[in-house]
């Protein structure tokens, strides 16, 4: 059962908690000690920045696969560290990322060093809304999974447990076959370890049969989840031979597709995977174009959530940053999330990104 770590940062004592959480996450990911230390450094700096510049916020840590779906992605685990705040924003992100940029009473490492240390790094800041900073720490290059050239999409997400719980009942995963990428989000019923058991069983079943189309995959998941309390599940699959996106969902897992500036909802059927599966599972099909963006989410988001600026930004933004910004913009410092909350995003890769 995968762990997630949420560290609210509202005083200096929580900076140490962020560092310890990064150490724990790094060891869960099987990183070498020097990469664990890198994760600790990044988490400490990001937590310090939250206090100094935003009046506090949250550091969210998870163990994830590569942002670009690849073969053997489960072997290439990374620590994902995301700092989220509702602060004033960064007026000059270029200056904040400049080499040698330091802040008083911090490590003096700065966001520039965090960017150099991380394998993936992305920053998005909107004046008056706040800032999201993402860093992923992976194993050394010679230990990373290898495979064919990636498809021109990437996936990312955020997973936040209710009330700082050790486990989230939500989970998301993205897998790749030769000509398809499949993104799935599962919301186990309830909270805590039993809900996490259900969502974990869903991700395990996905990896065992990633070639199945969404409706058939939901039937496979239904069998795999019979011994659990069940889950709401949304499955989207992009076929690169046809350029078509197929979607099927059961329960209150939500989905929205953006094409250009227009958004449309993708409708799930009532039911519970593992308990009450509809006899008929129609799937929705749409043409995927370079200006598309797909968002899957659990019911931790309000039903009328607004995409916000990050979801309309250029494809240079990491999809996990988009996911974190959506959660941030639908919450508040006083009420961060109302349930276990997961958001997963599939977006085009920047044209200059080779991997």
C-alpha cells in the first residue's frame, strides 16, 4: 500500500518534518543515500521558502513513476515534492531561479539549486493566488528504466490524504503499451487503509492488463476489487495510431477534457467497481489534438471546480503542477481539502522535450 506524506508548514518546527518526510519517501522509492539527501535538501528549502515568502503552506510528497509514460515505469520510482501556498505569488520567477539567489535565514541553496538538484522541476506562480513548486528526485541515470522513445504526452498528479492521514484512499496511475497510454484514477470508498487497499488493487490490476480498452479494463478491475470495499474508477486511454481518446468511468470519479479554451465533462456511470458494476459500460471517444488537456479527479474536488490559470497555461507546465494548482484554487488555507483528494492530468509534452 503506497504512502503519501503531507506536511503543513506554518512554523519552523515543520521544516524538519518536511526533511524527515523526504528521507522516508526517498527510502520508500529505493533511492541511493546521495539522492535521498538531495530530496531532503529540496524539501527543506521549499519548506523554508513557504515560511519566509508565503506565510506558510504545505509540502506534499509522494512516490511516483516518470512524468513521461515509459515501459517498466514501476521500476523507475521517484520522489515527488510539491510545495503549495496561497501566498502573494512571486513577481519575478526569473530572479527567484537565478543561480546564486539566496534568502536570509535559509540554507542559501535557493530555488536555482533545487532546480539543478532535481530531475524534474517546475514553478508556477500567480500574483494574488499563490505558488506551486514541484521537484522530482530519481535514482542515478544508470539506474533508470530504459525503453523506446516516449509518446508525445506526459502524466502527473497529486494525492492528498484527508486530515493529514498516512494513507490516501485515492490513487492514480499511468501505464504505456506499444501504441497506447492509459491514465486511471481510483477513489476507494471511505478513508484510511481499507480505502487505500481498494485503490491500490485497482492500480495493480491496471498494470497487469494495460492493453485493454477502458470498458474491458473496468470489468477486469471489478473482479480484482471484489475482495475490497470497492472504488469509483475513471479510465482514459489515448491511442496514438488513431489519435483517439477513449473514456469510461464508474462512480463519482470525475473527468474533464480541454480542447483549446473549451472544457467538456466526460460522464461516468453510477456504480461501484468491485461491488455494483453497470451491465452496460458505454465509452466516450474524442479526437486528441495538441491543445488538449485531460483532468481526472476524485470527489475531493467540489463538483463545480474551476480549472484556474494553470490549466490554461502553455504545455511547458508539468501536469502535476497543473493538478496541484487545481487543488489549491478550490481550497483555502483554513480548509485545505474536504476529503482524500487526487487529481491526475494528461497533457502534451513540450515540443523541445526529448524525455
